[in-house]
């Protein structure tokens, strides 16, 4: 059973709607609007809870919370050869590995 409280929630202000918008990364099609930050967070959490309960009742596959997934720390990125060369030169000039250079840039 998935714990709906472990999902990645966030609340942002919507200038267009003039309300707060509650979002859940694991359910990108869902949102919840309300006038206060706390009511919005509570609303999106309850909405996801209802969706997860419904999915369980129907035997549907429920997304695993991002916080509970295991990550290897490795992923591949395809870039143009010219950019690869430029990054290799920069890493050599800084006397660091290409992996370190790219990791530092992604952290910004």
C-alpha cells in the first residue's frame, strides 16, 4: 500500500488565478486551488488520497513516491559533440573530471 503522504507536494501562487495552486509531482495532471497556502496543501493531499484510494479499489498501478525510489546516481545525457569537446576542455583547464564539472553545473 502506498502512503499518499510521502508524495512530493508543493504549493505555488498563481497570479492568473489569484489563488494558491497545490501540485503533486507524481500526479502531474492534478491540481487544487484555494485562497490560503495551508488549505491548498491540505486540499491537494486529500485529492491525492482520494485518487490513490480509488486506484487501489480498481486494481490500478499506483505511482511510487519519488522519495521512496532508489536512484543509482547515474544517467546519460546526449549532447552535441562540440559541446562535449567544450566541456572536456573546461574540465581539463580546471583540473577536474568532466563528471565533476557537469555535476557542479547541474547543482546550480
